[in-house]
C-alpha cells in the first residue's frame, strides 16, 4: 500500500509518491484544494482574476486533466475576447475547497457559495446557501468571503457542514436545500452564557469531521481550537494547553476520532509564524483535553513560515503531513514523534491531501 500526497499550490498541483514529484499540473493554475475521489479520479479547484475560476479533474493519476471552467478571467478577455463567457462569470472569483457527499462532488467558492456535480463536467450552484436569509450581513475575512471547509456524513450524505470566513459554521440536514448557522459556544466553557446559535461573524479557519459514528467535529478558528460532539449545535473550547489561540489547520486521525493535530501560530497581527519562531505541531490523543508539543525534525530557530488552513492532512497508515507558504512539505510516520522534510522549494502550499494507491 502506497500513499500519494496531493499538493495544491499557487502554481499548480504537485503529486508526491515514493520520493518522486510530479508537477506542476493543471497548466500552472493557482490551485486552492486537491482531493481524491473513491473512483480514483483526482479533483483540483482554484483560479483567480487572471485565469478565471474552475475545477479540474484527472482520471489517470494526474497525467492528463480536464477543466470545467465556471467563470472567465482576464486571460480570456486578452486571448479570446469573442468567446462566450463562462456561466458564472461575475459571480465566482475562485474555488477554494472541495468535498464529497454521496455521489456528489461539492466545491466551495469565493464569494461564499456551494456548487455540486455528479460527473465533474457540469456544475450547479446550490440555491439554498446562495439565498440564505441574512446572507447580506456575512462579513469577509482577510482572504475574502470564502467557503473553505466542506464536511459531510458518509453514512448520511444529506448532512452537510461548511465553514465560511468570517461568518462561521453552517449546517444542512437536507443536502443543502436549507441551512442554519451553528456557532453556539458550550455553557461549560462560558459560564452559562448562551450564545445565539444563529450568530454570524465567527472567523472559522478550518473544520474537520472525526471518523466513526456521531457528529464529532473539530475546528481551528481565529480565537482557538474547538470541539463539538453534537454536529456544531454547541462548541467546547479545547485551546488550553496550546501556546496560542491563533492558527489555521486542524487534522484528525482517520482511524481514531480523539487524535488531532494543529499548528499554532503567534497571532494575527504578530506575523502569523510559529511562536518564538520555533516550529512545532501540537498533538492531542484525547480530543483536546491535553496537548503535547512535537518539534523533533522541524526547524527550531528562525522559522517564520505559515501553514495555511487546508495544508495539513493525515492518512490511514498513520502519516501526518503539512505544507508551508515557503514551499516545504513535512511528514511524520510515527504520530508526530519525529518529522522529516519530504520536499522543499515548492510554490506556496495551499492544500495537502492524501490517497492510498
């Protein structure tokens, strides 16, 4: 059993396996997220003002790609001014995230909208989120109004959760036909103060669902790490023990719902690099009740990189991986006890995912 590492970067997709690197792929487009479908197909989402916005797919391990272009960009105006504009030009700036829900592939856009497809060729805007009451009050984060996290229940794919910066967590019980905000803080950590679950304005950075039954979710946001055991209806603050409240990624072991990893950074206005310029991943074996620092093999001095929200992943063999905005990819095969650098000098890494081949 071999593990491929799918890496999204500002200059295309890269695929790493057994020490080899394939890329850049997808014509060098800026790619925000790459995922693998159970069928073996690889999807990559991205774009921007120059390229337009679209979703690529490959059925041969990344050798050849097909683009479903949903919004035109400046390059189209320059090189093919007479060509018809893509269907969602003016509505979508880029695609930020991908997810799977039953037979559907979902794509999160900027500004915050959700698209779906059953074939990777044709994509439909989900009206439920696009027309959600109060949407006009959603506030963008520093990167804009971005739908960056897509989570589904594998056993009940009509149950969906999305994270939107900086508006919060939204959930659907009916496949996206309707949505509700789920941003209530747990009474246990907030001394009986019941935050309105329909509140918006919560800057979620990343959200993952734990494996197995139930609705166990984790999120890293602008102000800490949180756990929900009821599908986001209430959130428990599990930041205590970490060196800071700020960070972007969070990852969960695909075989153990209580094992999680995150990469704390020193703060929004302090540079967004590891505290003390000393790199470390922080690991919990008990769902965030306690944390341990894991820095063996990582740069311990003069380290100023950032790990972005989708740039951390796990695999079923026990591997944990993360990429940096300086183009390095680090990995561990022993739960974080030791780390090694698998690649360096890649473009800025926007996402890391894995697939077993």
